[in-house]
């Protein structure tokens, strides 16, 4: 079973968690100083002035893992935590963690290999009582404690839980809260003021956090950020040696080995190793289909370029309102994420900001010189901020990701018109999802641009105009949502039955039409249409390398042929034409099984090659292929 680690709806054998929003009452305690808070200068850390209180001598790195399992991800949190116990700390690296699951005491301590069993998280750990992991004060308390007790030359912070892009991360089912990015920025600022330095690397082991708005929010509190534009996936049922999501154990192994090989690992190198190991882990197209490392010092340039583009678009629309349609068309063609979930506002409107800029540059219908120039500047700034990234051209679920470049942004075509949405978190869920409160929106004209490009055609607006109350609209939302969830469960089942049916036809065991035949034809139609769309997208994606373009088109063509084979075999069975049905089914079956076998074989070979590499070789590989729009990813 697979759970998608995102603040969107979570699928696992019928379980679900609905999306929270950023709108919530800010807790008075959020800004309160934690019990273990320290005020210590950089000089003191260097041994000048007041001596620092700590249990350990200063090491090269301290990595602080904030495992928020206070929700449906608790089993996966525990499973992945065991992978870190197998790595442990050493003479150069402190692995420090805080771990919490529902209705149990939170614990924190040094992660070692001395745990007697998987449930003994930290031998001799500090018990904290039940903690709200979505309270920024809890996070601040942990970071202050960890950096004080386990001093190091460099610090990395890993945020492990649900992610919701610009709305925040770290959810707690009991408190119904999340830590929004403004709160996170405040925590990082306080830590910088207390310890005299920024966090060196901030890694989001969470969905959808590889976003411009997130990176801009945390730029003053960290030097590098790692995150995924797409959702990350984890394993609900523990499978030995396979953990899913960002492979923290592999990165920590690299960190320890790299220091011994090279004398040190820099923050930039650690960020790139996160991307490398996410790309090369087994099943990465399912677990981490995208991953990127961001130089946060470059985010002001991205913000300025985005503001310039938004202003240029506003000026162009003011001059000719008819251009709105053209800009909206570009938005709809731009690479987006979480499309497998048919009811996930606003996540389906997370789009790659570089792809958006590139399409504005190349679209022949967009003729305004100022817009073209501003789009070129934004594409350049975004590209320079992404120091390493990879994306699969196609995700495990068949979703096209070829337009990914490392940073998404909130680019809806209906800004302000999302319907009210029920949430498991007791927070107002506004039609704008609180976007106007983000630092990026406040410091740019981006939200003003989105508002102008929006059309007032949402069902919510229509129903409101008819006097329908929000409670009734919510009830309608639930009914529609249930129908879409049913479709989500049925369609994959049909795809599975498709291959079984093809096998039967090829073997001659079933050569006449039956109840499954029309369903298989529908499945074939869906696959064929998606294949055509994928091939066309591959051909029309700007700034995609020739080898990658060829692969996207080929994959789309294969899906189209498979879908056609299923339709033809089904139609032939109805007509009694077995001589046509059998070869058509054989083509569909052969291409499907062959594609899977080729992908599995390449993945196994890749794993063997990766395990043979030293950390120096891995970093050299990253430098050779820093951006995967120049390479082909299986």
C-alpha cells in the first residue's frame, strides 16, 4: 500500500485526510520562548565569551529530524525512523530527532544504532509528554534544544510529515493545526538570532514543498532548501530495506562517508546528495518523482523577476482585456502537479514557474515585448536558483512530469473562486486559501495578476448568486467528492483487469465478448487518449532536451497503441472476429509487460551501479548532470 505524503487527500485502502488551509487562529504560545531556548552568540560558540552549555563536543554536522507522526502517517514515520537507527551518529555527525505519534508521549534524543527494538526510538531519550507538533513553539523548542546540546559547524533540519506548499506543513490531527510558512520563517529567524547563523540546509520530507512561495518564505533563515514539486509517497506496510519518501538513511550514510572521504561535506553538497539519492533510490518514480535543491540566496532575484512579469501581464491586460484568454491558455498548458487526485484544491494549481515563463516566451499568441522579456528574466532567475534537480519524465502512475524544472508556484486560472471545502482541520478554508497572506504575495504583484486572470465562472459563484448557503454547497462538494473517489478506485481496477483479459484472449481461453469487454474498452480509450496527450505535450514542451522529448513522445505513442489494442480487441470480440481480437490483445499485452520489464530492469541495474559509487563519484555525477532537463530519466 502507498500513502501520498501531502496535505492533500491521502489514499490508502480507503482512508483519507482532507486538506487543511492556512487560515487559523494564531496561538499565543507560538511566539513564546521555549523552555530550553538559548541566547548565544556566534563568538560564544567559537569559545569566546560565555562558555556554551552542551553535552557533546562540536562536530562537523548536526542533523535535526522533526518527525511529526501525529496523523495518519504515524506507521510510515516509525518505519522510516528505523532506517535512521541503522545509520546512527558517529564522531563527525550527530543525528538528533524528535518523534511523536498520536496519543503518546513525544520523545527526543540522539539517534544511535543501540536501540533494542524499533519502538525504542532513542535509548535514554527525553520524554516530553503529548506534544502539538503543529505548534511552531514545539519546533522552536526542539531546534534550540538540539543545537544547544549537540553543537556543530553546520546544521540541517529535516521536516518530516504532510506538506501543503504555500499553506505550510506539519499537521496535527488533535490540534487541527499546521505550521504555516510565516510561522516557520519566524522560528528560523529566532534560531538564527539565538545561534548567530542560519540553518545550513532545510529539507522538506513532505509533499509539494518545492515551491517558490515556500523558498521565499524561509530564505532569511536557511541557506539551502530541498523539496519536491510533486507529492512524495511512503509505505504504510513496512517492507525490509524499502522505506519510501526521501531516502534519509542513504543521504545520512553519504554524509558520514563523505566526511571521511573528503574531510568535509559542504551544505551545498549535502543538498545535492539529497537530490541524487532521491533520483537513484529504488522505485523513485513512485516515492520521489521530483526533487530539487534551491540556493535560497537567489530567491530575491526570483521574486523580483516574478514581480516584473506580473506587472507586465497586468499592463498588457489593461491595454487589451482580450489578452486574458491567451494568458489563461498558457496557464492551463503549464506543468502542474497532483493531477491523480481529482479533488485537491489548491494543489492541482501548483504549476512549474519556469515552464510557465518558458511557455510565455515561446507562445506565438503572446506578442507583448515586455511580457516576453520579463518571462525570459524569470526563467533565468528560477533556473539559477535551482542548483540541482531531477524529475522523472513520467511518474509511477503515468503522469507526465516533463515540464518540471525544480520550483513550482501557485498559478491557478480561477484565483479566488474555489468552493468552500470541508477540512479535518478546524480552520477557515477560503476561496484564496490564504494566499494573499504569504510573503511572496505581499512582496509582489503575483496575486493581483492571478485575480485579474481569473474568470468568475466557478460553480461556487453560480450557486451563491442563486442564494445557496455555504453549508449546502459543502454537502454538494461531499457528494461530488465521493463520486470522484469511487472513480479513482474503479479505474485502476479496470486497468488491472485489462491485462488479465488480454492474457485470456491471447491464450484463447476467452474468445467471445463478456461483461468485462466494454469495461476494458473504456480503459483502453482512457489510456489511448492520455497517450496522445502525453505525446503532444512532449512535442510541445519548451526547453526539453531532444533525448527527453523523444522518450516522452515514445511513451505516449506506446500508451496510445496499447489503448488502441484494447479497443480493437474488444470490438473484434463483439463482432466474433477472433482473428483480429487475438493479435490486438497480444500487442497490448506485449507492450505493457515489456515496458514494465524494461523499467524494472533499468532500475535494478541503476541500484547496483549506485551502490558501487563513492560519495565523491556521486557528487561528480551531480556536477555532470545538475539539471535533468538535459538528460533522460526513466
